[in-house]
């Protein structure tokens, strides 16, 4: 189990660094392992280029590893910096089943 | 490509055909931008249906679509880069980074994201007391798309991304 978790964290760091590289508007990425199914990687990306909407927050499934034997799922939740402050202050709900417990901040390399 | 993707791709391709007609006839920028925004939004949604589940209802999907292509396996990425006209994978990855601000600007053309105050290709704004109409407005993004090499390349890649979708979606 511990190996699975370290594998997903390793993958989370890899995806986060690629996203930092392709999108300069991403300010910070958080990995949220709590309650996630085995092999599901949940990232929250704080992004100042997205428009804030009133609709409930919905993650997007990147469909990264379809059909592979050791497939994993990458779920990314995009939030604005203001939304992230509200989430951290318990004033805005994460998607159902998502939790900040045990979250890991992944900082950009070389920025 | 699954059945859901096929349906979304067929609609994307139909919208793209109209976009090409508008381009050929030199239609007003607002009309071309309107169709371009719709094509990119639907292309992203067609892609994210590959999981078999509905993607989020939000308009934010074109930038994530480009990122998702970058997140594919090395072999897939090389294949996609070649399909979209890039000779080398790292050229494709660097291109995604450089074109992302323009892709965000395209996303924000959707009235729901442009908000009451912002330029959009469909309705006069600001909504409470309009001062501008899309038909007569000079969209900065139009200049970026048509008067820069990066913009023209983005248009070409979008054309290819629609046409070659069944080979990588």
C-alpha cells in the first residue's frame, strides 16, 4: 500500500511539473491523496488565468492512461486564487469525496 | 475513439466546416472567432469523453486539451506531434507552452466566461448598457491570430487537430 501511495505521489509530481511547464498561469499545485481510489491522482491547480464561475467545482479527468494494464487516472480541479482561499477557509466546498487532509504542495522547479 | 467521442467529433467537424467557409468568404472576425471558439471547446470535450464519462460542463477545456495531449505516453506524444505537423516532440511540447496564453484568450471569448463587461463575438457589451458590438469591434485576439506567426500556426494546428482526431482521440 505504501508503495502504491509513493507511486501516485511520484506521478503527481511528474504531472504537476509538466503542467507548470506548459501553463505559466498555474501558481501552485496541490496533491490530494485523502479518500482517492487506488491509482487515482487528484490535483488542485491554482490558476490566475481561468474565469471564476458560480457553478460547483468539477474536476476534469485527463484520460491519460486508457487501456494500460497498470492504468491510473489523473483528475485535475482548476481553481482561481480567490477560490483556493475560500477552500482553505472552508468557505467553498471541494468536489464530493475530495479532502485537504494530507494534501501535498508541489512547487514548480526552476521558476 | 468511443461512440461518445464520435458524436462530439462529428459535431466539431461540422462546426469546423462552417469555420472554413467563413474563412474562405472573409467573414467578419466576430463570426470567425465565434466558430473558432465553439470548435476548440467541442474539440476539447470530444477528447475528454475518451474516459467514457461526461467532462465538466465548464467552457474551460481547450487549454486542458493541449495539456492532456502532452500528458500522453512518450510514444503517443510523438505520434500526436507528427499528426499535428511537428517534426520533433520537444518542439510540440514547447509550442504548447508558448501558445497557452492565446488558448486562454480563445476560451474567454465564450460569453459565459467573458462576463457582462468583456468582449465576446456574439452579443453587444457591457450587458446592462452596451457600448460595443462584436460586428464592429477590433478584437485584439484576432490580430494575434492572423498577424503573428504563432497565431497562424495555432489556426493550422486546430485544423489538423479536428481532421486527425480519430487517429489520436
